[in-house]
């Protein structure tokens, strides 16, 4: 990631690095690993901070996510084995849309940037299986669709079978149900405290 002399270039580079770090930390759950992943992403992806285009930053996001999935897959080779296609949703919600699960993008952002700097969200993510974690971050935090998420899982994990959009949707629903359950329990604990 080169730093040019353009107006705001250094600030844009710093913002991009901070965003990539937050994304890596959510994906990996380890701050040291996240920093290492950001460093390798910055070294591998040429992002010109003087360009107005978001394309280079988006390329860096995709590179980082696939590299994170690769690291997660190395740590647990079975984590990204493509699941069998479910016949019907076997979760607490029928749609894989955040709104259908009772969440808004603002609520997710609030969890991420809340008073504890996303601690509640990170603690919950730490309890998820690796594939659910990776899918949740891509769908809920980055706003990627099922197809883009499936491609990053397949590319990052080196899976011989490709993830499908439907498999991503099923796994995302499972994560959303887990989050809803976690938030209900957290609220109940606050009410009794």
C-alpha cells in the first residue's frame, strides 16, 4: 500500500489499515494474528491512497478475508468442509436477511463500535465454529452477498467442493440465531444484575 503526496492520502491509508485490522481481528479472534494478516495484505495488495476509487480498498478486503479463511482452515482443516445442503431451514429464522432476523445494520455497527469496542460481539464470535464466524463477518459486517461469501470461502479454504449460495445462507441463519440467543441472554443477565 503506497502512500502518495495527495491531499488526504495518508489519512485514507491509515483509515484503510484500521478497517483491515478490525476486519482481521473479527475474522481471526487474535490481535497478533490480525496485525500479521494486515501487514501481509498491505504488502501483497497495491492500494493507492490518492485514488478516489474504492476498488483498491475492496480488493484489499477480499484478499484479507480469503487469507483469514486460509489461516482458519490451516488451524482447523475440517472447519470449512462444505456442509450438506439442508432440505429446509432448521434454524430459528427462515430468511438469511439481517432484518428478517430482527437486526439492523446499525445494531451490528453498535455492537462493533459500542462502549466496549465490540467486546460483546468478539466474545460471541469466539464461540462460533470457524465457518459461521467467517460467514457472519462477511455477510453482517461487510454486507457481502451469499455468492461473494461462497467464493471467498472456497478460494480461501482451497476446498475441492465449492460452497453454494444456499449453504452460505443456511450457515448464516445459524449464526444469526446464535447471536439472537446470545443477546437475549445478555439482556436477561443485565436485567437481573
